[in-house]
C-alpha cells in the first residue's frame, strides 16, 4: 500500500493522520466538534472519515497505533473522551450503548508534560485535556511500576522533550529529547518512518521560559516517511502544533548550519496560518509589522515543489487572525503549492485532504472546482518529486 497523510477539515484546529506503508498509523491531534458529530449539521463528519481510514484489531477494536497531542489547547483535543478509549486496556467497552460506536483504542501516546504545564499557565485546561493528562500519567506510572518490562498495547507512552528539574529521571527508556532521532513506533523498530524531535525546547532560564509559554510551546516533529524499502525519505513532513515566532527563531539559531533538520516536502503551518508564527510585531498595534528573518528562515527550508498546508478556516483578505491573509502571502513566497483545509474542495463543502506518498513523489488530492453552470470538475495536480 501507499503511505498517505490526511488533513481533516476541523476549522481552526488540527487533526492529521499519517498512514505508513506497513499500515501503521499515527494520529496527530484531534478536533471533533459537536457540529461534526451532528448528522443535521453540514460540517464534515471527521470522526467517520477517520474510522474509514483505520483498522480493527483481533479483538474487534478500531485503533490507532499512536496518538500524538502536540499541546493541550481545545482545538487540538476536542472529542478525545467521546471517541477514544482512555484508561486501562482491560476496561475497554466491547458493547457500547445502543446508538454508540466502539471507541478508538490507542496503542501508544506521545506526550509532553512540559507542554502541559506551560499551557496551563495561560488558560484553564478543558475536560478533554485533563483526561489526556490523566491517561498519560497512568501510562508513565505503569512504565515505572513495571520497570519498563512487559508494557503492551494500550499502556505504551513516549515522552517527547526532556522535562524540567530532573522530572524525566527514571524515564530514559521512553524519553525522546529535543534533537533526538528515533525509529520506534508502538514499541517496534519501524522501517516505514523515522522521526526527529525539534520541540519542545527545555527550560534555559526564567525569561526564556516565559517566552516559550507565550509562544505556544508544542511538540514539533520532522517525519521521514518511506514510499518503499528503496525510498526511505520519500516525504519529509514537518508539523509543529501552535509553535509561534520565538520558537522558530530559536530553531533557526540551533539549526541554521544543519538545514537538513528543518527540511520538508510537506509543511503543516503552525497555529493555523497565524501572523504570530512569523512576526514579533502585532498587526493591530504596529503600522508596519515585519516578519522575523530567523523565524521565516526556519520555515523556508522547503524542498523543491514542497506543499504547505493551512489547517484552518478559509483565508480571507481581512483582519482575521488566524488564519491571516498576510501570513498566507509570506508562505506563498516559499511555495506556490499552498493548500487550506477550509477551502477544499471549496469554501462551503469540506472533505479530508489526502496526500499520497509514492516513489516518484507526493501526489496531492484532486482539486475540485465549480464550472459556471455549477458542475463539478476534478483537476488532478502533477506529483511532486522529492528534491
């Protein structure tokens, strides 16, 4: 099978599924809103669309191999409790109440307690965020209590980013530090992908920590995705939650002499195409806001023909932020292959945006346009050849 990356239309929010050539899947964030669960609403039923793309295990449970929570904002974890099993594997409900579907079983989660603490300093965590935190702590305790031995599906966890004040002590076997490369997915060495951790940054000093909190500290990962055994780097996918300007500024300082760490063929724009990813200047408070040269440099390491994806509402030429029209213009300078989930296939009807990863490059989804008479016309873009 071909590897795929699917961006679900969830408004200003993130919900992205990576499906690898060996059928392993990695779900990054979830934003299943009430409207999407309501059959009377015309919002895309992203929960059903997700279920179409995942499999069931030998116990009849729909599952994801990995669920990654980039950070615990509402638009990145809404619907978690309603649609996913959280808790001990043995507590899974095989026969849900009438009218309800079986919950999605999560074999492994990737989490950052540091990101949670930073987020909670800025706002009150939602019930879904609290539930995820409780589940992450349960899995960490399971690891500690068993000294890392015999941990199986439904109990696995990876900690992304070294925690503060030696709080990661004893978790070395499941800790992936900033800058580290790893190959394990759900406890197994993968030949279908490998990952490089770029964020979150750990604490350097009190002032630095305030900056990281303000700029939406998030898990940032560069995925190297295989098309087959001979094409291990067929797609470099860069995703970074809501990480804003100061974080990309720091990434440029760290990697400007090792640009491979920032390269991508597919970029999921941080924070839904917000201006604050690119600039320290506020557009509402500054007459001539400028992009930060270092942040834009970090986000400009696109391979030839790279695609840039805004997981957001439709982008209008107005004062809205996010998504911000001026930010879109900056990304268009990096690549003309710009896509927005809130505009696919058009601004009124939304469908998952699915990219296929093949040996000859990334194949974007067909872009549907409406003719003057209202008939649908499918236009298939040319594949991108990895540069």
